[in-house]
C-alpha cells in the first residue's frame, strides 16, 4: 500500500494547568502562578505560568526553591478533574479538523492532515482554542513528529510556526543539542565534552564517535540531527492501546487514595474501549515511585473485557502485587490486545452483572452528553 503523505502538527497548550487557573480566576492576571505540591513538604512545581518563568522557575523544580526565586507567586494545589474537562474540550476542537490524532498527554497531541493543509489548519486550531476556550496554545507544523515538536518549541508561547525540510540547515542546525528528543542533561554534558554543542555539530559528527554516547540509538539520533524521523504516527482510532494516567503534584502515601484514582482511570479506559466498540485482553498498570523509577506490569486475561469493574479489578490486583513501598508519583492504567465487538459471554449474566451492564450504559450515555465529570461512582467520593 502506498503511504500517503501528511503534514504533521504538534498542538501543545501553554502552561496548561496555570492557564486554566488564570482562566477561572481572572484576578490572578499578571501574578506569577505555580501549580504543584506544598512548599512545606517536598512538593514540586508541576506547571508554572509564563509570568513565573520570568523569575527562572521551571516545572519539576522543588516548590521551596521556586518560591525563593519568586516570592510573590501564588501557589495552587491543582484541580485535575477541571484540567481533564478542559482537555476534553480541546480534544473536541481537534476532532473537527481531522480524525487522525495521537494524544501524547493531557495538553499535547499530534495531528495529521493532508499534505499542504498544515499551516491553514494550524492557524485555525490556534484561533479556535483561543476564542472558544480562552486558552493559549502553540502549534508546530512540519512533515514529521520531530520537526513539528521543535517548530512548536520555537513558536511558544501562544503562536504557530513551521519548520520544513528546506529549513533544516538554517533553522534546525543552529539549535542546541538539548532540543532533540532523547538528549537530556547527562547526554548533553557528554556531547559537550566531545565539542558537540549544536545540532549541526551532531549532524556532521562521524557515527563511530556517536556510538560511544548513543550505542544502539546512534542511527536514530543521527537521523534526528538531519531532521529525519521514522516514528509511526499512531492515531487514536487505530491505536494499539488505550491508556489514562495521573501524575500527582506531590508524593502520595495513601494506598486508598491510589485505589480511588485507579478506579477513576479504569472507568476512563473502559469508557473509551466501549465507545470504540472494542474490548481488551491485556491490562497494564504503570507506577512511578518517588525516585522516578517507573514500572509497568501487565496481566493477560482469559476473556477480553471492557467493563469498568473488570478493568479496575485487574489494575487493582496488579497494584496489590507490585505496588512496593509508598510514596507513589504517578499511576496509569492501559488496555491493549484489542478485539472488535464486546465479548459475548457464554454464561448467562448474573443479576449483579446485568445490573452493572445497565448502569454502565446509562453512565456512558450521560458521559457522552455532558462530559466525564457528571457521572461518578460512589467510591470516588471517599477521596475527599
Ligand atoms: Mg504544554
């Protein structure tokens, strides 16, 4: 099959959590806003407004340090369900422009559109999100994910920009190596010692030198330095997995709280499975610990599932088996191993199962109509 060519857009909301807070409370206008954990504990900044960034505050910085840099900042704990609600609104806007969307996180998605349509679509999305939701968003446009991502970084904040293959020498090569995915502070340091500072330096460096730093990833990084990115575009409608995750603004020690979040994530995954008429055979739990160590643990089931309670049961059993010691920083639930059509069980459903089936149907209908926050299960109330 001939592969069709697309323009790729990266749409990334600017300082998303802080922008939502500003939107809901205009009195914060002009004041630096930090969303994250408490400065008394070992809380970190999860998002900071551009106002706060002027003081050198960055995300993932300890809150204490952020406040030392920017004593006038307002610290907010964050309202995940509100952010999720706004994210869903943005998602609906994206869907008006293309069905080919790959969601990266709550505030970021790649979109594929017909070749040549990128710039027009990018500007239209920017305007729609600004005018309809009042949120700042940046859009990067190119022919692949890598260049779209970099174009977006350069456009930020609140702007639209493109990098095309003809721009590689003039616009990609002068950039610092840190702009490439996969180059963090440690790798950057190693490359600096080899005299490699810009992407141009990297592009012209012999591969056998790079092998010492990148090993098996040398080819990929070499391609990136030339603006080539062979990563597949994985649109949601043909996704191989459906997942939801939550990063906590500070360490969570409470097992019950994690279980409540697991239930919430499981119903999110269940809803998306049912909406796409699929059921899944494999459930994966993702956990991140305080030291940023991340594990994923899966279970494959004898039957495919799509009910919230089945997904939750699987995720919870994985959690109980592998949760290790608190505190936790992130928890995620993923479903994969899809089969089209909901599983028809050979056994007659028990009255309990029948009741749950009916309830689920009602919840899904309400959710489709009014959004995710209207419908919740009793257990989630205990979180407060
Ligand atoms: Mg963002």
